[in-house]
C-alpha cells in the first residue's frame, strides 16, 4: 500500500480526476456582504486548493427561502453567478475541477431571515435546533408546513440553482442531504408527518430527494451530479437515526444505483454506534453502503492517509474526501505524495476571520524543511 492508491487518477463518464483526494465541502462563513456574493477572497481560497482531484464547495443557498445561517453564499442571483465565475475561473486556471454544493435549510432556520415570517418545513414540527441569525444564535421555531405548490417551487429552485451553477462554470454539483437540512427533514418521520405523497412510507418521504435529483440531472447530466448523506448524524434536536434508518437507506441506495451518478458521498459517524439503531454496522460502516450502492462511493470522516489508502484497497470506497486537513493544507496532495508534515488549523478562525485562517495557510517549503 502506497500513496499511489489515493493519488491515482479516477474516471467516471465525462468526469476525469487527477487523483482521489477530494476537498470536502466546508462552511467557512466568509460571505459577509448583504447579497451573499462570493468574492475575490473565495476565488483565492479555492484556487490555492486546486490540486485536489475535485473541490466540493461550501453550501450555497438555492433561493432566499433556503437561508438558515449567516454568511453563507447563494446561487440564485446574477450577482452571485458573477461571483462564483471568479471562483471557477481561478480553479480552472490552476488545472482543478470544482463542484458546487446546493443546500436548503427548511425548518432549521428562523423568522429573522424572512422579515418575521416563519420558515417552512415538511410538517409543522419544531426540529429543536439552533440557528445563527444576524441577531445571534437562536432556537428554531415551529415552521409552517410546505404546501404541494411550495414543494414544486422548491424543486424548481434547485433546477434554477443548477442552471446558475452551470452558468458559473462549475464542473458539476453536489446535493446537500446532510445533518438536519431540508432533505433529511423529509426523510425523518420525526419531522415529516405528512399524509400526502411526500409523507408516510420511505418511498413517499424520499420523493422530494429524487425529484430534486432529477431537476439537477436535467441540467448537468448524471455523471456531473453527486449527493452527500450523513446517515449516522445524531442531532442535538430531534433528527437522528431510528430503527428504520438502515432499511430506509437500503431503499434509497438501491434506487440511486439506477442513476449512475458522479458519486454518493457518505460521512462516517462521529460517535460509537454501539447502543444506537445503527449498532449492527458499527464495525463495517462503509461496507454497508458499498453493499447496497453499486456506483461510485466517496467516504468522508477523519481519514488519515493510511486509512484512506486502506478503504480504497478494501474496495469500500472509490474516493475519499478530506475536510479539516484542507483548511490548513492547501497543498494536501503534495504533502501526501512527499510524506511532508501537515499543518494544524486554527479552530478560532474556522467560521470567521477574513483572510486570517482562510487564505494565509501556505504551501510546504521543502527547502526550509519546516512548516510555514
């Protein structure tokens, strides 16, 4: 086993990656302007990391109605498209490839974002989370239930956002189906108690997921669309794995296997799964998803170089994404290739700080034989 495993190229349809080291989507909170427009700072940040096989951007809101956290960019206005063009051009000029992650907060938002109007979710059920508004951290509230027309509008928002991503020059998109956002809210029977075609059975609860996916594919095609899940996310609120979670994912993964997507992105658990509804897969977590999904599988969650190579050799993943490492190591692939030491990120600047803790991490200087 050598670094050639993680650094070997990967091809899927029209998507050709120079290596399997993927930069995971990372919220960084640098979009501090009123229009939520990416800036030159974003372009510099992503271009610094262009040696990744593929860059997955931070989340981008698909519409004004999707907002649920401060300082996160959007992809629903012409100004935002212009801002993102700077990012994609900068990355492409360095020979990199980049996907935009599309997101919607659903009920995990606050009236502060909507002129006093309540956010909307699958059902009028408070997810009991916290959200960061312009007025600070606040508890979520009981949302309004999305009407069928609201759902149709939301799916169309994803289609428009996909078109804007294409206009912006992105190589593809990743659908955010993580943690406690809109899609997981529909998947969970704790926050989705609808009695129409979007509630009840997993076939109904996952309907919006596949309709969003179809909308994105209508713009980019299957091999330029990925989707990211956190099946083992244990929320501080009410969204968390249940007894039917594994059977739900068997259904979802089986149906996704018919799509021939760019990839399905799975995040590892952050806790010991013993004494949880997922205890049966605690010792072979990623093997479960490999068993039930026949396409390209991307793994995420605390991987070292050695562990990344191991999961590839064991064939439980085809690609591995790295989050924390990429904050402080823009040249991560070079550090892996040459066994250079890794820099440590400043946790105080993860979500704030402008250039500090964002674009001021440097490439390793092997001549100095020390970290920058």
